[in-house]
């Protein structure tokens, strides 16, 4: 690896261990095994490096989720089973990526003071929503339509809430079956349909 790659790896490690706001340029340089000047040379600033590391770590999480998604070569998995199992597997990724989620929430709390990060995170919203819609349908991609975006937005809202609950207390975070039952209850009450008895 070169200095740039070492800096990204060091910044990701610092994000996971120290968070977004508490990571210093010296922390990153030390973790990367490079000089402080290398940060400015390759990224311009510590913030730009942390933002790049955050985006790369988010892509890493997406790849981890993709590899954990339920495959169904025989077409025997029901949509309900897929929904529940997908949430279970998403939750399993929180163990490895706990630091990323904590750093993301910390960074979002400061988003108005970090316009570069706001732009970067905002710029991937559409792609993230379409990816979530595809993930819960068990397909690689979905068409870029308003319905798929709305479905992805719904999943994104659930994902953010799930991450918060898991960070606060993994033992109290919902299971995949809890998500499914909650969806049944909400649909019954919002749409006036009696919930399925389980």
C-alpha cells in the first residue's frame, strides 16, 4: 500500500476506535505510519481524509451486507422470510461495524459544520435507497423509479432506527421477526386491515 491507502486505512481505524470528532490528525498519521504532512499532501485536510474514510467504510459495510443477504436459487423463500432474515443479517453486521455507525451518528450531529461530508452523504442517498430496496427484494438492482426510491427510503428510516437501538443496547434491539410483526401491526392499523395472528 502507498501513503494514500495507508492514510485511509488508518483513518478508518481511528473512526471506529475514537469516533469522528475525537480523531486528530496525529492519531491518523500514527495509525497509518506516515508523517502528518502526508495528510495535507494526499487529502488537503484531516476532515477531507475522515470524510473519505467514512465513505469507504460505508462501502465496506455495504459489501458485508451484500455478502450476508439471503440467496434463493430455488425461489422458495417467501417475502416475509426474506424480510425477517435480511434484518437479522443486517444486525449481525453491526458487530463488526459498530464503530462506523457510532461515527456516522456523531458526524451527522455535526453535519451543518461539515459541508463536505453533508454533500458526500447527501450525494449517495439515492443510490443507497435503491440498494436497500433491491436488498430486501433479494435482487442485485432495481429500476430507478419513484416507487423503488420510496421503498428504499422506508428501509433507510428503519435501518437508522435499528442502528440507534442496537448501539444503545444490542440485547433490546429488534429481531427480524420483531420487524416483521411490527410491519404487520402497522399495516393493519394504518391501512385498517386486521393484523395476521401469529
